[in-house]
C-alpha cells in the first residue's frame, strides 16, 4: 500500500513539476539522439515551434511591462537614475567578462597545437551569416545607435527586435506618465493586456518539455556524442570560464550588494535555466524570469527596465566568448597577437557585444565584426567554431541570463526597491511562485 501511495505521489509531483518534466525530456532526447539519430533530427520541429511560441509574445510583453513600470513609477527622475546605474553596471561587468576571456585563453591555450591551414577551410560555411553582417558592420557606434531607433513602431514589433521595442516602450511610458490623468485609461489597458499575455505565457510554458525534447534529440542526433573531440578544448574552457564568472564574480557581487546566495539564486531559477540549457536561447524564458524576479520582492518598474535592457547591453557570457574565441582562432592558425592587438580586441568588443541579441547567427556575425579590427587574424578561421556553436551557445545563453538576473537584483538593492525579507523567503523555498496567476503570486510551500 505504501509503495502504491508513494508511486501515486511521485506521479502527481511529476505531473505538476515543470522541472521534473524538463529533466525527463532532456534524458529522453539524449537517448533518442543516440539510439535513433535519424528520427531524433526530425524532432527539431518541437524545439522550433516552442521557440516561435515564446517569440510570439516576447515583444508585446516587454512593451507592456516597461510601459506599466515607467508610467506607474511616478518619479521619472528615478527611472532615469535606474537606467543610468544599470548601464554603468552593464559596462563594468562586460569589461570584466571580456578580460576574463582573454586571460583564460592565454593561460589554457585551447587552440595551441591545432596548426590549422586556413587555405583548406570552407569559406562557404559562413555564407548563411552574410546577410546579417550589415547590422553590425560599416556603421560603428553611430550605426548601432541608429539601429536602436525603429523605422516605425510596427516594424519593431513585426521583426521582434527587443532593443527597438524597448526604446519605443520607454518613450511611450514616459509620455504616458507626463500626460497625467488623461493617460490613466491607456495605462489601465496596458496593465490588463499584460495580465492576458502573462496568462498566455503560462499556457505556453507547459509545453516546454516538448521543446527541450526536440532540441536535445536534434543536437545529439546530428552531431553525435563524440564528433566534436577536436574542438572540445574550446568548449570546456568556455564552460569553465562561464562557471567561474557566475559563481565567483556574480556570486561575490550578489552577496556584497544584496546579501543573497548565488547557489540558492540558481536553484530558484532551475526550471528556466534547464530550458535555456536545452534550447540555447534565453528568449524562451524572458517572461517567466521577469515574473519570478518580481515575486522575489523586486519592484516591477526595475524589472521592466533592467531585464529587457540587459538582454542587449549585458551579455556577460557572450563577452567572454568574443575574446576567448578570437584568441582561440589566432592560436589555432598560429597567428601572433601583439599587446596592441589585444587592446584593440577589448575596445572593439565593448561595442560589438552590444545589440547582439535578436540577430540570427549573432555569435558568428559579431565575432566576424570584431575580427575585422585585427586584420592579422584570418576571419575565415570562424569556420572552426561553427560546428560547436550550439554547445558554446548553451553556456552563452545560461551566462547571459544569470548575469541579467543578478544585475536586476543588484540595481534593485541599490535603489531600495528590493524586499530582502521576501527575497530570502523565496530563495529558501519557504514560498512557491505561481506563474499562472494573473498577478505575481507566492503561496506557502507544502
């Protein structure tokens, strides 16, 4: 009888726990990729469909959250202060991440000994990224700033350009706040629309295990478990670098600024991090992340401003990858780099790492734009990292997401917009966040 009850209880927990379902899907995807690779590759449609479902509501959710946060904040000076602090924080952490990538590349030499002859590399492998390069080349800082401004508001939503949607949302939110009582009906409409979109998000999240199954099965089926041995050193070094950055750098920042544990913080977001790990995309969990940060006791005005901005300006793991991959290609092709070359790579990366989010093949395109600053490094060496970009992308997405979550907590703590007591209760697991509720809700843990 006890066994039956225990089995029934396990079944109920499995049915209600998104984390357990995602883990089961992860294991099943690996098994299918190994045992039936041809069939597994065809399951990629599940992953693509899940990412499209999330992508469908990301832009309107960002718009509603930012507009509601700014218009409800009351004090526009505070909005500007939060934005300014966030940008300073982003730039400091980006610089630390870029430097970490350089240091580890020179300490561990992941590309040494490969002796790649660039004349034998297949340049056509980069052709799929050529159409996107114009977004990041030929305009410099001025081109990037112009790209932040949408041609039309509708165009920004149609292309799902989060940075442009954010720009329009900030402008709209400030204007809504300035018109006073006349804007109250519009503010109420935006708030109601936000509740509907979050309810839709709760429904979409329930199919996340299918997305994970498709992504993992496709990856293992297409590439195989041992097919990337030659480039495994770069993958390992990058994962170690991201882990060190998260646990040491971000852990220290989170403890110093907010008095919170990075390990409990990661455990709190375990479902979202598992989804990101499988799909190599932080877009898939943007709405859930924002809800859970609010449930920690962070004001919605801070969450709505910092998180979407961080998706384009605070790409910590991506920054590590830029410098690490640049030096890796130089080492693999036996290209010497001077100290001046390294300073150029650092300086250019501070600019090219911004706005990477939302550009198809952004890692390869932005890495190419960065390499153009150092002509000595053969840009065709990018072909080397194409085959492992998915595995690199997993850690990139994880590191970027965690960095943005920590940034939101830190900025909120600096502004006095973090309820420390609530944050401690949530991270200890004393309460559980209900993502399906129309408003942010926490319920006592069973």
